[in-house]
C-alpha cells in the first residue's frame, strides 16, 4: 500500500506559514474523502515535547488520520531509536490506510515540495531544495521577476489550493 501513498513536502523558514498551509491542505483533502497522514520535522533543537507538539495537534484537528513530529531522534508517536530518517518514518506510515502524506519541513529530502517565501533572504531556499512544484510568497517577499515554478501569492488561496489538490491527486 505504501507505494500508492502520495507525498508532498511543505518547506520554508520559521513563521513562513507552513503549519497554516498544512491545515488548509489537510482539511481540503479530508473534505474530499482522502485519508491524510502528516509528519513534522522539529528542527529547533532537542526532542519534541508535548508543549511543542501543538502543530501536530493542529494537523489532527484539521482532519489528519495519523500525525507525528520528529526531532533529535525522537519520533513523537512515542517510538525511540538512536536516529530517525524520513525514509524510516515513511515506512511506518506505509502500514496505515493513508492516501496522502504531508511533510512539514525536512528541506534536504527529495520529495515534491511547496516552498514558502516571506522575505528576500528566504529566496536562498530555491537553490537549496529539490523537486519544487510551486512557490507561495508573502507580500513582504519582493517578487521582482517571474520564477521558473508556478508562483502564487499567499493571499490567492483559491488558486494555490486548486493547484495543490490537483498535484496531490497526481503525485506518486
């Protein structure tokens, strides 16, 4: 079953809107009858504690069937081992009846990605990550020239949600 699960990463720097976009995608997919699993990378040092699992709670409340947060070798499904690779977590998720896996973070992995840009400094992400399917930008990001990817304003929710739902149904 795991080979049929679609995987989409949401990447951006802190406070770029990743969790809000995840909530929107989870909610829309659940409304369409799709089972969603989410994985969040806790990249702020140390293992995720219950007080910083608030994003996975938000994923759950938006309609995700399975959620997890990983950081410093701790996968907050309460499974311990010395280190967690995204591939290990995806293998666990393959056991669940999930249609789509949305990943928040893990910039260095090679799954299809949505990149969020808030400031000009964030633009470096476009050179650091692979498999970009689209870019969402904030009004504080100076879009000076057309990018080589489909690009949407963060305020054009109808357009980017339509694009991303179509992508999620077709990504393998």
